[in-house]
C-alpha cells in the first residue's frame, strides 16, 4: 500500500493543512529541504482535544480484549506501510535502511507487547479488601481498586528514533494501551514520515471500530504549538523525549496550569562508564574497542551513548582514540543537532583543562568524525570549576575521559554526578570495597546499571528501566521503554461496597479474566467466595 498525501496533519481521521508558520522537512544526507509544511495553531489544538474528549467516552466502553485487538491491528497496519515510509524516513533522518527496518520491528513489537499485557489484565493492579461486618469497633467495608485510563495524553515525538519514539512509539503505545486518546505533536525533523504512521492508526481505528478521535497528529515548528497543547485543560499528562531545555520548559508550563499535570520527560544523559583497575589491567584493548563502537553507534545520537569514561591513568585513552579514529562517520539527524554539537566541542576546545585526542570541530558538521577528549580528575573536580560543564551531554559521537590517580578519585567523580539514564561498570573483582562503594554512589544517581558491557541498546521488556533521576528524566521511578511504561498514563479508582454486577470485571468476585489480584494482602487468581446471608 502506497499512500499519497496532499496535507500533513490529521484530526480524528481527517487530513488538513495548518494555517501557521511554514517549516521545512530536511534531508541531512543531501543537506537540502525536501518539503514545506504549515504549522498547526491553537484552533487545531482545540479541535483535536474536542475530538479526544468525545472519543474518551467511547473508549471507556471498550473491553481489554477489544483494546488488545486494536493494538494488534495497529501493528499490522504499520507493517503494511513500511515499504512506503522507510525510504521517506531515510531521507528525513539520514539513517540507513537496515537501522530503520530494525526499528520498524521494535515499534511493532512493543505495540504487540502492550496488546498482550492488556489482554492478560494484571496491569490493572486489581486490589480487593473484603468486608468484615463483625470487626470492632466499626465494621470493615468492602473496598476494591484498580488502574483506569487517565484521559487525553499529549505525546512529543523524538528525533533520534523516528519510529520507536515517534508518532506511534513507546509513549503513544503505552497511552493507547491504557485506553487513552492521544494527540501527537509530530517532530519537525520528520513530518513526512509521521504522516504514514498517522495513516496506519487511522486505518486501524476504522478496522477495529474505535472512535477516530482517539488519535490526532499536529505538525509544527517552534515552541508555540507544543506549549498550547500542554496548556490545554483537557490534557491529563505528557510524554516527551528530547532535550533538557525542551523537557524542562514543558514541565514548567504544566506546573503553572490551574490543574497541574505530570510531564514524563526523558531528557538526556552522559551515561558514565567506570572501569575498575583490575578490568583495566586485564582487557583494556577489548574495552577500548567496545567503547569506540558504542560512542560512534548511530553517530552518537542515542540517549544511552557513553559520554563520560572514568578510569585510572593508563593507555586506555590513546587506545580508544585510535579505535574511534577508525570509525566511519555517520550522518547527524538535522542541522540543528549538528550545530549544537559543534558549539559544545568549540567550548571544550577553548578550555585549557581539556585535551582532544581525536576529532574536534568539523568542516562537515552533518558528518562529523568522532571526538575523544580527556581531563585530569583533579581538574574535573576542581573547586570553583563547574562540574556541570563537563557533565553536560554532547549529543553526537563524543566522549570525555576522566583520568584518575586513585579509586578514591573515581568515587569522588561518581559522587559529583547528577542523574543519568545508565551507568556502566567494567569489573572483575566483585568483592572489592571500591566496587561496593561505587555501587552505593551510582544507585541513587542512575536508572540502570550495566556490568561489563556498553550502554547503547535498550531491551524492550517488562523489567527495563529507561529513566533516571533528574535531569535524565522528570520522574526517576518512571520508564519510557517496556510495558511498565503504561503506569504513567493511568489513574486509580476505588469502589466501596459496590454490588458485584456493577463492578469492572477485573474486580468481580468470580475473576472472569483470571488475572492476578491482591486479595486481603495476598496475591491470588482465585475467585472470591462470598457467603450469602
């Protein structure tokens, strides 16, 4: 199926063109514009939310089985269009076909994983405390509770994963699985790609007999459209993947609303790598090769790219610089990201404490060579010197080695860090006091800790934690990857002394879905036997 579009935005299944400012779709490989798009306006935000509110009433009548079926149909519709949208995404992102083929699989896989989660039903976290009329001094009521849908969710697509974190990426899948309508603010770097995903969900909604207002795609550049979307009183939560500045701006807008709402923002990370002395001695070359591949992977445009490497003084930095210099340059996602990287590298070059071992400013910013810098731990930690300057993420193929005189200095560097998505430790002696101390420092500063590996790559599974303490993300307990992400977009209702036939099926005595429930403080799948008077 090859869909031809005349317009770029969609509200409740209807395509239209915005009436706001124009912006361009850009091909970073050719460094030229390939399309002109009109931004949506506040009027479009209002229309999308009106449709979403109406759809929410109908979505609340859908069973878990029906929502699961819709999600499976959605994955099928995405796969049916991949032959058309992969070439478009290659042009808009500079990403290779193999990478986008894999990302299509991940996108559909995570949607189907949410479908399985919803169909099984235990995600509702049903909890039942049965009545005890004989309790003294007052009788105990029957109280039951479970997760329910929250309401219209605003989703901001990311630049670096145009499918898996794009229009129908993880945030959208999680919100839809919980039974919420979504309004997607398409990323301005790939508006043409976003249209195919909008068409896929429109097809799925129609085939599953779901309300078309369940989904709207609003395209736009600048900050005004996103700000108006988050300000809208019918929006109940926000999913965002992007920069710290962008995420923090949305958090501030949401906090100032008459009804403050959560912004689940994943905003960046330097993903420190700590190499313990015995690992440094036994396998420096292998570690250097692995780090080089991790730093250069995807042209460094992964949120888990290793941006800080902490180790004792050694030959590792030179080894790593050598392997990095052999990496084939990739393509930056857009000129704005390329310019930001060049600006950050220029700042480091002007810092006398920082030494470049390879890379640096590029004559071709859209295809930069990987950069490796180094600094002494004493300078990194120097009183009066802004550690934040060295701990700021450079989004691109760049990393900073902190050379330490002792493991005590390594621990001091760890203690100085703010929140991160990941931290990696290379170690062989798992009983050492230094390792134990390092783990104690990293746990409260990190969402995920890896051993003897490299941080790039995120497994999409129930146990994944893709989030971390601020500024890596806005809520350290929340994840934007894996089926646990559904918990961000739910509310919780309690039902006290309800007649059994009026309760949601997940809370009824017979447990017709057979889900795991907490009954009187014990997990069980069994039915509840209620004695009749």
